[in-house]
C-alpha cells in the first residue's frame, strides 16, 4: 500500500512539472503571450529548472530547446524512478535507450493532451465568455491547428465544427502514439 502511494506521488509530481515545461515550450513556440495568469504561473514554476538549462542549451530556430530538454530529462527520470520503485527487473540498470525513447513518446503524447484541453477550453470559452482575459491565450494555442481545418470545413449553420474535428484527429493520433509508446519502452 505504501509503495502504491509513493508511486502515485512520484508520478503525479513528475507529470505536473513535465506538463508545465511542455506548456512553456508550446507557449514560446506558438508565440502565446506570457503576460497572463497562466503564463506567469508556468514561468514562475519552471524558471528554477529552465534558467540554468538555458546557460548550457541554446535555442534552435527560435525554439526553446532548454525547456524541451528539461521536460525530456524530467520525464525520463520520472520513468526511471517509477520503474525502480515498482521493482522492475534490473531497474537500477534499466536500459537507457528504451527509457529515453519512451520519454520522447510521452512528450508527444502529453503535447497532444495539452492541445486537446486547450481546444476544449477555447471552445467552451467562446460560447460562455469570448472576451474573458484568458480567451486570447487559448486562441493562440489552438489557432495554428484550427486554421487549416477552417479553410476546408466551413461553419455549419454559423457553428464552427473544426474544434470537434481537431479533437477527433487528436484522438486518432493518440492511438498510434500509444502503440509507439508500448513499443518504445514498454514501461507502462
């Protein structure tokens, strides 16, 4: 029982920071302004790991690689810790390549989850309060993915169905990513 509690806590803390690091990376990549409550929270909670990493890892083509590498290392360390705590065979010497590959696939999977949540929140905000202070944040996160769909799918009866289509596409993408995750590391 105690080991299950520890596993849950480790997995939760690691996933929390990995999601925050990925959100920071996506905010920067998609040029989402950080001058909002969500952006300020993300920066405040991740700056302790990103600031030192930026001294070592440069940006590449405008992408904040330090944040992405920090998320990758955190996810890999979390996978290792969970496997070691769960008593996986050979956990202290757990194969490094499958672990790192599984962490990369997890980052892709988590990024798709972030996109799904952003689409749902943006759609709900557009119905409830389109002028809410956080509406531009979620619009900036989803616009690059919705724009190509909006060129192809016109509104039906003044209702934009592209968020629904994007959610279905993301769910379809999550299926092969799940299989890739199982193949890459087989760590859960």
